[in-house]
């Protein structure tokens, strides 16, 4: 999985390891990835670090080769890596394209890069799953509902738009891969008290472990697992 060394990604990696899965912890920073792996293994899980910057296509291809050589297949791909970016550069009316492109490079194109590289390994699994970590801010239903708090958030051309695009990307992969038995879903883990959410203008009480729960659920469901959906703890979300 990508972005697995801290926050929600770290919580997902730890929980999947607790459930008996061998977890490949992808991280841009090799030292932080190794620290996360050491913690997971010390707790009785089985994890292995791998350097993985989703914006580096050569690096992603090399990571896929390493996974193939060591494990032979991939049962679950969790595309968790994401960035909020420079929020000031995303304001409608004063947006900076370089800032927007940086957000899309990680949150959308990075997911394409990793998924395309890992598909040959997923196709070797008997029941492969792809879980894309999206955001409630991607829901056009919520953000246009006057009764929902997201409708009152300031306009932004970067993060929420990139996550809405990720949702459509999820649908397209789900359509293309369903005949092969590869199920693809997007999840909204909710705003959690992590480093990622430090800049939000309100206090957060939701933990990374709570946010990880929906990711783990979609990654481990059996034949009853849906595909092409957008989910949070309470079920399907409005697109």
C-alpha cells in the first residue's frame, strides 16, 4: 500500500497485519517506512518496507518488480498516498496551476501510475481488491447540500477536485476489471486527527484507527464485496 508509514495509512497497514496479511509498506521516506515496519513486526505482524514515491514512474515500476520477485502476487492494493497541497494556491480566482498540478500528480495520476504497475500482480490473485482512499470533500452531493457542513467550506480547485476525479477513476477501473474478479472501490475515511489534517479550522476527535476501518473492511470483504462504489462507515456515499 502507498503512504503507509503514518496516519491513516499506517493504521491500515497495522490492522491488515493483525488480520494475518503480509503487508508491503510503501513510503517515500525509506527510514520512516522502516520504522513503521519495525513497529508492525514487533506487534506480531508481518510487514516489509518498500520505497515508493507515486509520482516517480520508474520507482513505481521498480517497486512492482521487487514485489513480484519476493511475493509473486498482490492480493490487495490500497492507494492511500495523497497530499492536501498549498491551499492558498487552490482558491478560485487566485489559483496557481503549478500548485494544482502538484496535487493532481499525487492524488490522481499517482494512483494511475501505481495501479497500472501493480495490475499484473493483482491478476495473479484469486480475489484481488483495490481500495482508493478518497475524501468526503469529493462528494458533489454533500458539497451542494445546504444542510451539510461541507457545503460551507471555502471553494478549492485542488484537493476536493482531485478526489472527485479519483472517484470517477475508481468507477472506470471497476468497470474494466469486474470481469476479471478484481473489485475496485473508493472510501472516505473522514477527517482524522493526523498530521495530514492539522491545517483544518476545527478540532478533530476521530482517530486514524477509526478512519482506517472502512479501508480495511473494503480490503477484506469476501464475495459480498461490491465494486465501483464510494463508501464510509455508514455505507454508500452520494457521488
